[in-house]
């Protein structure tokens, strides 16, 4: 969602015409994120979230559109994708593709405000997502699987910065351990793969929307649980057991973890910590964009998660989360 692309006047006119959005009143860039350019658009017809991508294929966007249609029809709290006049889910525009969503109401919580009740509510919705997504027929492999991450680390090992190359070698070891502990026989299905604090809207203590499904794909369901656990339950250098247990408690209201999934949770959590450390180094630490174009994210916060997990081991994590 970094501002890689600025929509010029001609592109903006074509956009609002193609989507029948009325008269433009305001267009504001949103610098958070890493790979797309996002905007808040206000028109005479309402408020919208506009995402421009140069990296996502038509197949990727069609997968997301089909999944959102299923979630909307199932009354799952998710974004509403706006179609063009012709009924298309995206528009080819200015060297990439644009998708438009109705603006979501609600607020994003800060880490300081999180309670076990928030995590339990989030876990319930994550469990619902996995249940509803089981009927989705779209196909998309995880674009950020272990082979991709391993390739990132090989490149970073050659970086002239001695600290980065040393961290890459450390992460390679963590990745090998994670892969040895991730089960191959556990349930797979549609996962969000990116449930961070800034991808969830709240109305009071209720989840009003999970959004930003651009990473959605098919993979182990436990990977989604682990990514969410890493994102929400780690603070000030440690995992907070009351938040971890709240998330797992809520999730299992909807879907009980199988024994194989409980065993593999550690491997997925360690993999997720390695994956996000590496991607933050690539997308943020090594980016040449200024802060007003790309809101920075510190890779060291995810390196701290990888190190904490490595130290506690599988049994330590299971005791921490109560499974």
C-alpha cells in the first residue's frame, strides 16, 4: 500500500467513469503497506478505498473477488468489492490494475488497548473464515511459501551490510527448523494470511470487518492461526499468554484444532516470524521510498518473535497458548 503510483487527472477521470462513482471531491494517498498504492476516494456517491497494483495478476484479483463474494453472501464481516459498469472486479489502469471497495466503518485498535476479549472475538471470526472458506472453489497457491522465503534469504546473505547478512544466515537456520516441524497431513483451505492489527476494523468490542484479502490463498489453516498469533499477541519482547489463549479459545469455538495442528503450530509460527522478518527487510528497510510515501515497519520486531520462539520451543509455545 505504499504510494508507488500517483493517479494522474486522466486516470482518475477514467476510474470514476468506469465505476460510475460520480464527481470526485477528494483523493488522499495512504502510505501504509508495502507493495501497492492505496487511496481514500471521496465522491458525490460516497467514500471508497482504491487500490492500484502493478504486481498482482488478473488471476490473483479474480480469486480475491470470488472469495469476497462468498464471504459477503455468508454475512461474514468483510469488504464489499465495487464492480465496474460492465461488472468487472478490476480495471486496467495506468500500468497496472485498480480495484475499488466501499469504505469500511469502524476503528483499528492499537496494541496498548488489546484485551483477551478482543483476541477471543478475533479468534471466533478467524474460525468462521476457515469454515466458510471451505466451500470456495477458487485456487491460489501461497505466493510467499518457504521456497520464496528461502530465495529472499539467499539474496540477503550476499548483502554488503554485515548485520543483514548475519541475520539472513540466522533466519536460514530458523527456517530449516520451522520446515522440519510443519505437518504435511493437516487440513488446508482458504486462509487470509495477513491478519494484522491494521487489517481489522472494530465497532466497540465487535469485529466489524476483516479486510485486505490480497494475500488470501490456500495453505494450512494453522498457518493463518500462527500468523495472527504473531501479529496480535507479541508485545515488548514477549508473547502475552492471556492474548494467545484468548485467540485460541475463540478460534476453537468455531473449529477445534486437530492433534496434528497443535503439534505443527510452533513450526508455522516460526515460519511466519521468519517470513515477515525477511519481507520487512526487503520491502521497508531496503526501500528507497521516503516516509511520506511508505510508512516504515521495523523488521527487528519480527526477528524478536523468531528468537523468542526458537528459545521456547514447541512445548513452550503449546503451554503458552493452552493447547
